[in-house]
């Protein structure tokens, strides 16, 4: 489900936009939920930190009567939610070019004055978000998303050998068929990302799709590219049974 957020300081404008969004969700039967409509950037950011969703659709005003304007807020949202879909709904058409300066990659920049046009464009943004959401779900089933401060990279599951805890706190190393990637995460978070990921050791998560053989005598699992990972004593028998089923 796509969470939708509205940040607008003018109460009447906020309630109007909220009504547009709710009506479109009902009439089009979108897989969306209006999580928050607020005048407070701080309230939104605190919520996103507490409940990360890896995405969402955000309708933001520019002038929020706050030390943080809509552009600043969008930058913060992008840091927390790299896959966020951001739409500006504002009276300040002359500021549209600043979306490029801030490198926000906004989905749309909607001017409030023409209500009919605003309703249509909000609806189009929701339609596009819904379509992309399903495309992303299809991709996620066959890819692992590596998220860093500067990019999001979709790595095909077929080329992933294993994940290893890094010596750097809260960092993980992803070993692929021919390379490796380092990013911030934990082994515990990784293992829940796919049914094919298996915690064979406290510091290693392997991809069951790419196991070649289990070496019982040395308690190691060999991947199809020749790399090996240790197996915890209590995991050996269970892993052998799992790979036999594969």
C-alpha cells in the first residue's frame, strides 16, 4: 500500500487537497492510504523516522510559514525515503526552477489557482504513483535494493552470492558473482528481504539460489562462483536439508 502525505500550512487549502486525495482513492480504488495531512514539517519528518516505508507519495506546499520551506523538506524526505514520489502544490509558480537546483526530482509542480487543473493533475500524479508502485513491486521480487545516500541500485537476486558483516559498524558487504558493494544495513535486516536469504552464520547471509555444495567437514557453504562462507554448527544439518529441497 502506498502511504500518502500532505504538508500544507493553510488549513482550507490542506482540507481541500485532503478531500481530493481521499475521493480519488475511493473512486479509483487505489492501493493507497492518506497517512497524514499536517502543517508541520517536523511532525512529518518525525513520523518518517519512526515508521520508514521506503517510498510514499508526498504533496508539499512551498511556503510553509516555517523555518523549513517545501524545498528543504523535500530534500529531507529524499534522504529518509529515496523512493519517495514528491509533488509540489503551490501558489508560487515562479519558483518551479528551484526543484532542479535542489535536485529533488519532483513528479510534478502544480499551481493552486486553477482548481480544475489542480484536481486533474493531482489525480494524474496518483495514477502514475499507483502504476509505478506495482512496477516496483514486480522488480523487488527479483531484485535487492541497495540504498545509499546518493543512489538506489536494484541488484538482481540471481547474481547475489552472500552478505557479510563489515568491520565498519552498521555496514554490510554484498558479494555478487563478480564484485562487491558496501552499504549501511545489518545482517538482521538483510535476512528478511527475501525467502532465498538464509542466515548461515551470525555474520553471513547466503543466497540459497546460488549454493553449489555444503562442506560438512569444514562447515562451509560453497557458492556457484567458488566463494565460501562459514556455517554455524547448529545450522549445518538444516542448511543441507534446505539445499536438497532446492
